[in-house]
């Protein structure tokens, strides 16, 4: 009998212990953002941005659209500041274009900017509810007062060159490029919030770690396209050249992708004196023709007043009719037009100006109707100098001793 009572007591104790470990939520549907009273958002101080955000664009009936590359953004109070004694303005948002709305919180007393924390990258429709705002949202889908786009991802970029940098599938035999070879550069940029006119093409000559200076081709590129570029003579001197595509989205995220170093060798053609011929069988060979007739070579010297017939243009110039030839004598600080309305295959004669400078270049550019300039070709730095006047050497006759 005693044994039975002991077992019964032990079972009762075990049941009590199990029951005590289980806790039941008396209010499982409690939503702090919705159920907290407005005064709980009052604080002794608030954060505000160092600079006011500016809308990137507007949609609909004057709805400003802002972009943020972080998960926090500041929403300005619709009245400038939450006044003391007046009901707090509530901040509502929707990430499915107005189908479902949630409350993010209220403005505290004297708060000018509401710090919003986004949970994901999306277009946040924001409406303000409170004094000075519409009492009810009109239409089947309430329109936002503002749109804040949270975009933390940089654009996706792909780049390819033809001919490719490798001659075999195992990528063990590099392709050797030569000066003047045409390289077809293809690219594709993908981003739902891509900033217009932000895709750029750049090149860099040299080997790692000396690839510090990137030169940008003039003009913006479309998100997807292809361009043919000639390898410049400077690439043979350093033995390598790279190309890079850069793009930016409206939130300020910047992405860039570059090719591997393309190995460049010289053309092998004589540039100074021709090879010596055996004595007794002498034949007068004509000097080699320049690869780019009329195009100033890097380091060359031109005399003022000389007329130069330019008969060379890059292959990409076939697609344009309004080509302009420009000259700089101050290291690209300013450019002067020396010939315009040029066409591919039609030579043009230009005169070297009467200046003296060792920071001279010429370039071929095209300007479209929107003022965007596209660089077709640019020469290396050359020099313009005339013959200096001879100076008198010898003693100077003094007529008055007091002037001596």
C-alpha cells in the first residue's frame, strides 16, 4: 500500500514539472509598431542627415523618387518638423506597389527626419498619415507621397574581346597582338536601376603594378554594345594593354570589370633606316610608307606653317559623317578645332599653327545632338617648334662711359 502511494506522488510531481515549462503567449497577435502609443516615439535627441537627399526622378503626379545604397534612409517630415502638442505623423510603407501597407512608426516631437530601416532591396512606397495629410487614400490603390528605392547591389557587367587573349582552350598559349591590330570589345551591363549615360570604356597601358593611369574614351556607351579599337603604338613599348567597362546605378553603386592583360609586340616594320644592301647590287628602295599617313607620331617635331595632309582615320569613323579634327598645345587643357565635317576616306589638309610647345596632340571626335562627345582617335604627344633667331655674339660698343 505504501509503495502504490509513493508512485502516485511521483507521477503528480512529474506532471507538474512538465506543465510549468510550457508558456502560452496571451497576445500572439501583438504588433508593437501598431500598438505602441505615439508618445513612445518621443526621444531626447534624433539623428538627421548631414546633407538633404535630392530626388533622382519624378513619376506620376509629381511623386519624387529617391535612391539609397544602404538599408537605412532618412524620410523628411512632410511639414518640416513634428510640432509639440499636435498628433504625431505616422509613416506607412508598401513594397508591393500599394497592395499591402505596414506602419513603420511615428515622428517624435521636434523630429525632422524619420530613420527608416529597410529589410530588403525594393521600391518602398511611403505615405504620411497625420495633421496636414489626406484623411483617406483615394482610388483602389493608394498612391505614395514619396518613393524610396533601396538598391545595395552594383550593376552586373560582362566584357569580352575578339580575338581573345588565349590561343588555346587550356589558356596556356597567350595571343600576341600587334600595333594597329583591330580589337573588338563587347560588353553587357545589367541593372534595373542603371544610371543613364554612365557606362564608360577605359584603357590602361603597362604591366602590373604600374597600371595606375586609366584613359577614358570619350562618350557614353549603351548598356549593350560592341566597339572596334586599334592597339596604339604606346602599348608595344610597355608590352601590355587592358580594357575596362565601368557603370553606375542611380543609387550610386559603381561596378567595373576589366580584361586580362593583352600582350602586345611591335609590328616589326623598320621605322628608321632601311636594312643595308650588298655592295655591287645596289637598288634604291623607296622609304616605308607610314601606317597612318598625316597622323603625327609620338615624339615627332612639326614646324609652324607646315601643311599636313591627313589621309588616315580609324575604321570606326565609317559610321560618322561629322568628324572634327582638334589640336591641343597645352597638354589637353583646351582644344582648338582645325578641321570639321570630315568623312572617312576623304583626306584633309591642315596647317601647323605658329606656336612653340612640346605638349601637343591631335584627336578625331564626333559630337551628337545632345552634346555628347565620342573620341575616335587621339595621337601621342608631339612637339611644335620653329627655328630660333640667331643671337649676336661678341663685345658691345659703349659710347658713354657713364652708361657702363
